């Protein structure tokens, strides 16, 4: 996907295209994760749609839940969704910064060879 260390630095147009693809991939993954949380809050925790969206957004963003859930199945869902959300948010961030980090390291490697 990326150029090898022996290849020259990719043009800015290619780099910006990579950044865009990475951002779109991360956004799709975050939207999928949000949808998963909204459906879980609605069907497992029995919250209205808007409250499900708020709670899923808050958990996914790392802020914590808004509404207290009373049923045990809902509490189990929330605990697993919170763990999933932490990993998914960090993974999406890694996907977004991967092209920039690769370009930076590749540029340092090219400067070192000269």
C-alpha cells in the first residue's frame, strides 16, 4: 500500500489521497460502532432512539453513559460496549494518523540516506 524505504517520497497528491481514504475508513468504522451501540441501547436496554443515540455517543467518545440502566442484560451490554468502544476509538485514530506517520518516518529515512 505504501512505498518501500528504497522508493522516493510519494507526491503530495498521493499522500492526500491516502489521508482521505484513511479518514473515510475510520469514519465508516466509527459510524458502524455508533450504530451498534444505538441498536444495543434501544433493543437490550429498552431506551428510546434519541436516548440510545446519546448514550452510545457518550460511551464511544469516552465520556460515560447518561442514563442508568436497570436490567442485567443491559448492564452486561454496556460493559462490553464500553470495552469495545475504547479499543475501536483508539483503532480509528491509528488508522487516521497512519499515512502521516509513515510519510514522516519515510522522510526521515530518506534524509538519513543523503
